[in-house]
C-alpha cells in the first residue's frame, strides 16, 4: 500500500511539472519558480513592450544560469555511465533548442508591430525553462522526495 501511495504522489509531481503548475511541495514553491517570480515582478513594472521584452531577455539569461546549475547538480548524482547519457541528451537537446529558437524567430519575422517582440522573447524563454524543470525533476527523483 505504501508503494502505491508513493507512486501516486510521484505521478502527481510529474504531471504538475508537465502542466507547468507547481504541486504542493515546498521545494517547488521556493526553488523551482524563483525566475518565474522575478519575471512576473519585472513584467508588472514594465511600462512598454520594450520593457517587457527586456524582462523576457533577462529571464532567458536567468534560466540559462539555472540550466547550468541544474545540469551540474544532476551530474554529481549520476554514475559515469549515466553521466554519458546525460551528456548525449544535453547535446541532442541543444540541437533541439537551437532548431526551436530558429523556428520561433522565423515565425515572428512574419509579424509586424512592437507588441510581438515580448511574445517572441517569451516563446524563447519557454524552451529553456522547460529543460530546467526537467533537469530539476530528475535531480529530485534521484535525490529523493
């Protein structure tokens, strides 16, 4: 019975990550979404679309720092064989990221008006944010809930 509860709870955690909504866990609230909280605060202060775009550009940099942190934390928990899998995955993800960013930029080339710049920047952030959340989830799964 205990394993069923743990499995169900773990499934809820995974689904909450996939949905982008935090589950009821202290580590998610205070760690995982710090950049989101910063971004929301920045966007509330923004006075124009240029300010909003700057918020998203800064958020991208912050998520990139988080990516490096989470990658290192996860690497430290893995065996050498598992580390090779992570490296392979990261190389493939970087190719995916670059292709997605190129597609996003290509699509937004068809738009006109400054209102699209923040949306483009936000779309770029989402790609990076999703990877960080996955790496953080994998770390938590190995480290223990």
